[in-house]
């Protein structure tokens, strides 16, 4: 698959005599170290005057920053004892009971020509018997049926991961681009190159790209994630971190 260069993480940088990747400074205000990753390397640090950045490591989970909604009254959203901090979403026990969480502040705007990146690390207790979603969306109490956003979703009945770029209820979608394993950690990432493509991947591996035809460029977006039961019995979604950045320079 031919790939256009993406300035944040895909540019090969200089190496030492021992072959170790050295830091690279881009004119977009980000320094990176090279790695075989969809982004190219972890951003460190991003110039806050050039990039709008939100990273939540859930150490701790600040309930006041998020709105939690659920079907069924027996679920919960809470920190867990874990290295680095995680937030655990637990549903009530009936089929289609759910637990969804959205950051209260819509601060991300897709703008053609300005790069945007997103990443999250998560695990779910079940995959084929649940629906789950994570990404950037408008504020909506039903994120599985949202009208605007750039996000990942897995539907009840299979473990396939889908990627959606959606505006005004019209989506460009990549169905079944990867498979989610139950009760195992994995990462999901997307990276808009500032041109015509939004690359998406799992565990740092680029697996395809979407065009920006239906990119939600007229709505502010926020972190949105959650899980819904596909059968009776409580289910969980645990999120280690969630991160997004948009270039505004």
C-alpha cells in the first residue's frame, strides 16, 4: 500500500553509529524518536502553542471531567489499582445494558490541512458478545449511534474492529480491519496526515486509511468510549490512557 508521508511520526530520522534512532525536530513543533509504529514514535514533547493536546492517563480518573451515562442502574465507572492508572467501566447485568463515558469539554475540531492524531489503550471482557466504541465524537448519550465523529467500534456478534469517519450521519467506514481479543490489552490509533488521508491501525501497525470526504469538520469533538452488553451478565471495558492532538500552528 502506497503511503503519503505523515510529518508527525512516519519520517525516518537520523541514527547514531550504532543504529539507534536520534530525536528529530519538525517545523510543526513536535520532537519524536523513531519507532516502527503507525505514528512513527511517541510524541515528546508537543509545543502547546502549536498543538492542542489532551492526554488522560486516568491516574486518577477525574469524574468531574467526564459525563457517564448508563442503561441499568447497577454499573459503575471508577479507577482501578493498576500501574500507571486505569479507568474501569462496568455494566449492569441485563442484555443491552451499557456504560458510556464522554469528556465534558468538546475541544477537538477536524480542519482540513491540519494534522490530527488519536490513540488509546484498552481491553474489554468480551468481544463477540458486546458492542464497544472509542474515539472522538460529538457529545451524545448514544455513542454507538452517533452522527459525527472519527472513531473505532466493535459490534455485537463478532470481534471485528471497524473504523468510521462520519459527518451528519453519513460515514466512510472500514469494516473488519482487525480483530479484537477479549480480556487482552490492545491499542487503537488514527492519524490524519494534513492531506487527504486518515490512517488507522491497531497496536501501532498501520492497517489502512480513510478519505476525508465525510470528516466532521463542522462539529467540535471530544473523547468518547464505552461498552454495551451483547448478552446477560455484567461486562467491562478498561482504558489505560486516551490521547488526542490537533495541529493549530
